[in-house]
C-alpha cells in the first residue's frame, strides 16, 4: 500500500508539539487514522468504534488509561465524550505537551465537548479528502487568495492537470488512490458505513428514506439551499430536512457556503449555498457512473463548481487556516435595475474582498466579472483582483483588475 504524503503533516506535527492535546476532525475515510499512525507511530492507540473500548472508557476510566497509557491517540472520540473530563484532569496535572491526539468525524458534538471540557487546552485541525495538489505531488501549501504575490509563488510549482474530469468523478477519498478499488462498490460501502456507524443514532427514520434525502441533496450541490423543495421531494417535514442537513454538515458530507453580509448589500439573498465536499460521492448518489457521462451532462457546471470550491477549502485546511469567516458568496438585485447579480465566491483577507467566478469554460469573457463592482458599495472594505477560475490554458488578464486563471493556480 502506498502512503500519500498529506499537506497538513507539518502543521499537525507542530500543533502536537506545542499543545497538551490535539484534535483532528474530518469526514469518515478521509485518512485521519492513517495520517496520525504514519506521523506519530510511537503513540498508543484506542479506537472508540470498538464498543468494549468505549464501555471501559465510560465506566472505568482509570482502568482505561492503565491499558492505554500516554502518549495516546484516541480515534472517533466523539462516540464517548465523557472521557474528555478525564483527559482534562490528566493534562491539567502535567505541563507535558502532546499527551493526547484525538480524532473524530462529527464536528459539532466534538466541538461542544471540547468547549465544555478542554477549552484552552486543545488545538484543532481539519482534514479533508485528497486535494489536487496531494494527488499530483505538488508541495506548494498556501491557501488560495488571488494576490499578485500568491500567483507569483504558485507559478513556481505549477504542473498541468490532464485528467481533471476523471478526478472529479473519482472523488477524493485516499483509498481510491491507494488500491484498485471498484468505484461503485467503494461508494456503496461508504454510504452503508456512514448510515450504520455515523448517523444511525441521530435519525429517526429508515435508511431508505435517508438515502433518498442524500440523493436529493447531492442533486442540488452548488445551488442555494431550499429546505421546502427538498422536503417535498423526500416526503418528510421541513424541520426534519433542516435537522438532517445539520447532520450532513457536522459529519463532513456537505459544506454550507454563507452569503456575504453587509449593510450596503441589503437586497442580497440570505440563504446559504450547499456543496458536497466530495464530488465522487455526489456522482455516485446521482448515478453519474462514468467521467465522460458526467462531463457531457446538464449537471457538469454544478459539479465543476462544487469541485473548485472544495479545492479552495482544502487549501485553507491544509495550511491550518479557518475558512469559515473568509469565504462567502453573493447573489442579489441592484436598486438601479431588475437584474440579479451573482458572485460565486468572495474571499476576504486583510480588509480586501476578492471576487471569484467559477466557469466551466475555456473562453472566459470580461463580462463574467461584471457583478464584481457591487463590492465597491462596501465602504469599509476594498475590492481586490477579480478572478475567473476556468478551463483556460494560461493566465489571461481580461481587464486591469480581472484575470482568468487555469484551475492549476488553486
């Protein structure tokens, strides 16, 4: 088996060295356990997927720690949150760093437990599936922001991505790049494992209905989230859909892209857009069984956008950056006309707003960035370089403040 070097490795090593406790979160099968076992082989390990291990940790924590001494890596720790109080006592008794490494696939439950028990004692990092950089062996590891300085640095480590649609269709789970695994069989097993292990206790319905819901959401990736529309298709109530979307979000299956909020944009849409974090899983659920069929389909644009958004998020995660307050979208109407303006992504950094359009086109036009000027209304921010991420073969300036970029720049 070939281990693919993960970009987050140096960040994670540093955080373990400088923190009493480190937490790695991410969806099931993105490679959390493999990563931690490879870079911290000296750690003892306990896996809370095992019921007997969980039971001992809950009922006899002292015996649990005798059987699993520090330094200790606890996998799927969210399945027995009560152990966090005992970990807190242990790290408070010592000044030693790196005593515990925790991992888990459920965000909000973990974060709730961390905030209650390990506030100020834990360093949190997030792992996604393989990025294009990792798949292609590119060592460049900075988050995407279209400054001249970033673009110049990125150009020094540029390679061409020839099989883009095969990767979009295949998805980003490491096992698919490690062994010759049947694509349909892998994702069928993934969905079954996800339903049985991760959300069985969180939903009050049968797996068939929830799988129908998963499929309905996958078919809407890249769209503004409409709870009522999904509820009507699945045949359950709108509050139920809201609860299930929350479950998908905290188990790392989807990402909700929030609208940019500013008083000057008071006619903007307030609902988030929803994106699957893995395009391979979205393709499986919506039954696009080959890369060629996907590329020529009516959903190709949405799937391309989903992939690009996911890659940008990974660039933040792999550098240990928080993207939640840095990446937004905009859609709204200008008071001066009835036309609706849309900006696929707004990246905010150091008071500058960078508008990004994502187009499945090899022939970008300046008009594609016509909505960018709406950002000039925001008085306490400035507008940076506008970008069109597309299938163009080289960096092409369309205006002085608008550039078309190949996706290799991400």
